[in-house]
C-alpha cells in the first residue's frame, strides 16, 4: 500500500498555495491596470479641456479676422470718401478764387480809374 485508504486521493487544498499566489498576482495586475486607466482618464480629461480652449480661441481668432477685414474695408471706403471730399473742397476753393477775381475785375471796371 500507498499509505492506506486515502493514499491515492489528492487533497483539495494541495494546489491552494499556487492558486493563492496566482490570485494575488492577478489582483496586483488588476490594481495596476485600474491605476493606469485612471491616469489615462485624467490625461484625456485634461486634453479635452485644452482642445475645447483651443477651439474657442480659434473661433475667436476667426471672428477677429472677420472684424479686421470689415474695418479695413470701412477704412478704405472712408479714405475714398475723404479723398472725394478733399477734391470737392479744392474745386470749391478754385471756384471761389475765380469768382473773387471776376468780382474784382467787375469792381475795377465800375470804379473810376485814378
């Protein structure tokens, strides 16, 4: 015999030590993976916030570019109008000078020469 009646029967606890160490290793691995997941989730949240800020900044930049273009067009139109008004003022001054000369000639023709 091989140790009596129970000699050939394997104890249900014979493999418990290797299984316990395997479970412990798996629990440690699970904990490490959960920590990595949490870290990645934090990084993703920060990246999402940065992306949202950048998107808002890009939108604001686009709005500012549109405003600048509108203001530039308004400035160009204003300068054109100013140039036209300056020409008009020059023409009016010229006309006034011509009329003043005509008036002086008429006045001299009416006054007796000395």
